[in-house]
C-alpha cells in the first residue's frame, strides 16, 4: 500500500486496521469496524492493511500483534491499541477527536 502516507496526511482522521486473514480476533474486529463505519459515516476513513501482504509497512509501524488499530490525524498517530477494540471505545475515541 504505497499511498498510505497520502491518506493519513489528509485532513480527515484515518483509522488503520493492521490485520491478518488467518487471525480470528481480526475477523471479530472487522465486523466491529463495519458497525463503526455505519455509525460515523465519513467522519473517519477506515483503512485495512493485511500484514502478510504489507510486511514492510507493518514493520515500519512496529505492528507485533493483530489486530492493531492506529488512528492518525493530520499525519500524526493520536491513538493506538492492539487486540479487539469494542465499538463503544472506538466511538468514544473518535468523538473526542472531533470535538
């Protein structure tokens, strides 16, 4: 994914989901992110990155476990967590960012 830096340096916040297709918790996180997308609309862009297909990118962000979620705003990391994150927590983080 060569255009990630372009995406994260935009004006809209970007939530990046580093995942693996073989990862059970990643599948759970994926459905939570789908719900999140429905609730927040275009307030935050959600980008999914397969760590097996983008090893260099995962290494550059020091992703060691999946899923790892990183929230960028104006090109800066403003929040980062590994493991499945509940919908309520994600909504709260995004709400704080937009206020």
